[in-house]
C-alpha cells in the first residue's frame, strides 16, 4: 500500500486468510484495520481502501 497524500511512499503488509465462506484481511501494522471479501482479490481491494480510510482518520486525529 503506497500513501500518496503527503508524497511519502508507505507500504503495509496485508495478511489474507481464507475461511469456509469468505476471505478476511488485516495489517499487523494497523491494529483494528480489517476487511473481508467473497474472493481473495475482493478482500485485498477492500483492505487497500480500509488502509487509506484508516490513515486519513489518523491524520485527522493528529
């Protein structure tokens, strides 16, 4: 994941786990930032969006 908002490049590890019904994703570097999807690709896409949203919130909170 690359941050584009401040010109700095940031990358975060995304862990994707498969369950019986879907895929879940999280980043160890961002506690509480999680996502799910019906497919591995959907979980990854949702997680990238979740990370962007999470980082925006952190910036707003200072």
